């Protein structure tokens, strides 16, 4: 068969829609849209490889939306990532990893029902997949479908008792932290042992200056540092803006306010709350901390505490106790009940911190 005939056969098989070209000078917050002519490829493998390369490119570009310091991937980009992954799956229907990655892209966009449908489609091919049963137990629990969650959890138990115990621990941790009232000040009860304060960064302004919410977190940290003069202070955040990182600027601010620099650890590499937790957990382990207090905004502090606890299960120290203090970016009374959006982020990032890879279709791989 001639090369052109093969290309046409593949094109008709894919029935790929054309994508709108991306303007190079577009504003950073616009979704990336890309045109690709797949007719040039002569093998199915070449088409799949290009689909995945395009998915990775769109996943990473434009880098992020940033509104008042909140950073996130563009929802429209994640829809395109899903579409490209599913096009690749049409060509290689044994690639269950493509369905898992597509499902997690939908979790990111808050479309849990579609994600569950994709997870279930993958499970029909691989019914004994431990991760798929774990995802479904979690997301059916999020949806309030307890009977379905229990059925998937039972299958997890049958496949791997250790995973089931870990998953139950995640569920129990989420329930406990979410049921604990938020507080703006640390309790007065004196605890003995090595202490640390872990302050989560917040996206810098484009000019490299600190957002008011980050300054609020730092003021909360400064008060805690005064109340706990021997506590180590871990400042975590590494998304650069104008050659500055959160960790560095946070440290400089606290030193100017009188905090001894020898108490401070700058963590200048984390680019997400998951990485905040993982990298801070290693610092806690290195210094054998027994009590840690996490500082973040009230709308974010529950997720931060849950992830730091999960990270510490793996890195230690064994038996570490973690609580949290909130900077009131919103009135605490309005945040007494965890919203569905907050809970979705908690479950999503809890699984990632535990070690499940959301995107597992090389070259699109991300924890």
C-alpha cells in the first residue's frame, strides 16, 4: 500500500478534528489551541506518539492561570488533553493508562461523573487493577455513593490488604481534619519536644512581589515564631516570578521582622501543594520534628494539613503530630463547612501525595 493511502486510512480511523491555531502573542490566560496534521504519519505508533506529545505540550502551555495568587491549569486546555488521550486510546485500546490519564484530567476540571465513567471503562478491561479500584472507591465516596464506594473498597482489600489499610487511613484523615474547626491562633497547651512551623507559599505577583494573602500567612507565622522561640520554620514555595521564589522572599521578610535566620529553612522548589507537603515532610524527617504546625490561608489550610500528614506517613518521623493555624483570607464562619470544590481538591491531592500518578501516559507523566 502506498504511503498516502496508509495516511488516509489512519486519518479516517482517527476522524481527528482540526484545532484552532494558537497565537504566539496571546495573553497568558488564554487556552492553548494547536493545529496538527496527522495525515503525514504512516504508522499507528507515529500517530499515537504525536497525539501524546501534543497532549503534553497543551498540558504545560500556557503554564498556568493566576488570579490573585491562585495558580491552575486552564480548564479548556485540560479538555483538549482529554480529547487527545482518548483519540490515542481509539488506536490502542489496550492502553488502559490512556483512560486513567484522561479520567484524571476530568477530575482536575471538576467533572467527576465523566471521570468515574472513564475509570469504569478502564476497569472493564483490567478488573483487577489496584489503582483503578482505589480511584473508584475514592470518587464514589466523594459523590456520596457509599454503597458503590464500599464495593470498590472491598475489591481493593481483596487485591492488597496494605493498600486498603492506607486508603482507609486517608479517608479517616480527611474526615478528621475536615471536622476540626479552623483556628487563627495556636492553642496554649505547651507541648514538649522538637517543634516546627511549616508555612505554605502563595503565588507571587508577576513583578516578583508578594501577594497580600502571602503577607497575611507570614504575619501569622511571625506570631507563631514569637510564641515558639525554639521552633524550626520551614518556608515552602518555588514557583518563580521575576527571578524570585516564594521561599526566598518569605525568609527575607521574616528576618526583617526580627526572626533569626538560623531558624529558617527555605524550600525553593515546590510548585504545588503536593510538592509543598512532600518536600516539607523530608525537612521534618531530617530534623526529627515531633510537633508541626502548618500555616496557610483558611480556604486552603485543611488540604495543606491533610497532605502534610500523608507525606509524613512515608518520610516520618514516626508519630509526628500535625495541626494547623489559618490566616483568615475569608471569614472562618463562611468556611466552617467544607465545600465540594475544596473536598475535590483534598481527595485529588491526597491520592497524589500518597503516590498515585495522575498522568501515566509517557511522555505525559505527573504525580
